[in-house]
């Protein structure tokens, strides 16, 4: 009898421990169920985020696509949105069927399709334009970010975006670019400002700087690559303008000098004929000194005219050399246009 009580006591403790485990499991089950229900409720309320997460999980970026995200120094959030848009590099005609507008002198290098939230990037093969690929990728990532904002979030960005755009030089090509976007679609102004300002403008209002920091660990990196691309085109344009101006100046000078030389040659020819006629007449010259004086004057005029013609011919040679340089540079510009998917509008021939 004395040994039976400890035995009952032991069973009693074992029983209490067992019930504790069951209660604990029940609590864990209830908590897990609550978490599941909360997650399910969040998923219902945020279907886009769920779709994005699944898309990114399944998406396998190519080395080129991953390289764009790295070189743009996208943040984890920026890279997520970029991959959630399943970016794809597409060549030539295939790209045009997805993105291009039928407008001459407009190069379409990317698009973000609102219908399915995809990013298509034109395959830029020119090594000089590699930095442009990075800017394009970052630009489209920001379109993906804009597409996921609420109307209230978008509205809150309008004022700082317009303030940043107001700081752009009136002669900057960006002014014309935004106007072109608006002409094609008036509602595109703010979304395009959002993507362009975030990738191209170095100095921004603090509100925008903080906002874009969600998507870039170092936004200055992508802005610097835009500056590199822009400098390439500005320098090319400046050199073409310089050559064009110089050619126009030389052309005017050559035309004027050739006209003056033609007139001077006609007058000299007449004066030489008169001199020869006078010299051949008996008594035309009463002294040798007068004859030599007039003769030397004509020779001096002839030498001066020859020197003037030689100088003009040198200008012609310079002009022809500059034409070759200008033509080569134009061909380089045309090649860059082609690399940027630009189809220049052909000039109309005059009848």
C-alpha cells in the first residue's frame, strides 16, 4: 500500500503533462490558423503583390537583364519590380511589333505594357550605347513602380515632379521630348516625368530623393550613365553644327571670291587687250618707262589675281575636306539612329 501512492502520483503528473502538450498544440493550431487567415485576407486585398511575388520566384533573368539591374544599382525593391515585369530584350522587327509608334524620327527603345505589366527592351548592340541600356532598364522599372502606386500616392508626387521639371533648361532636349509624349498621349506627362526625372536629373527636391531611394541604392549611378549617353550625342551634335556652320561660311566666301575673281579677270583681260593695242600702235607709248610702268602694273594685277585664285582654291580644298568629314560624321549619326531604332524621315526632293 505504501508503494501504490507514489505510483498514482506519477500517473497523475504524466496525465497533466500530456494535457499540457495537447493544449499547447491546440494553441499553436489556433495561432497558425489565425496567421493563415490573416495572410489569406492580405492576399485577397493585395492580388498584385501576390502575383508579383510568384512571378519573381519563377522568373530567371538572363545575364544581360541581371546586369542592367546591377549597373543601375537598383535596390532590392527596385530589382524586385524589374523582375516582376519579366523584362525581355527583343530584336528589331519583333520589338517594333510590341512597342513602336509609327512616327518618323522617333526612336522607341522600350515600353511598359499596362495590359500585362511587362517590360520590353530594344536590343541595342552598339558598344558605345551600353550605358543607355542601363538607363532604359531603370526607366522602365520606375514605370512598373508607378503602375503599382495608388491614385493618392501618384497624386502626391505630381507637385514635386513638376517642380523638378521646372528646373530644366528651356533649351534642353527634354522639354521637346516631354512635349512629344504629351502630343501622343496627354495623360502620359506625369508618368513619363516620373520615370525620366528619376533616371536623368541629378538634383531633386528632398521629397523625390527620398522617394526614389526605395528603388535605387545609388541613384547617382544611373544618372551618371545617362550623362555619359547625353554627352555622346551633345558632342556629336555640336561637331555637326560646327562643321555645318564652317561649311556655310566657306561656301559664302568661296562664292563671293570666285565671283570677284571672275569680274577681276574680265577687267584685267580687257586692260591687257587695251595695253597690247596701245603698245602695237606707232606712237602708242612715247617712252619706254611709261610702257614698262603700265606693263608691270598689269603683271602685278595678274599675279595678285593668281594669288587670290590660289587662296580661293585652297579654301575649296578645305571645304571639300570638311564635306568628307561632315559626311562621315553624318553617317556615324545615322548609324547611331539605327542603333536606337530611329527611322529618319526622308527628305522630299524638290522638283
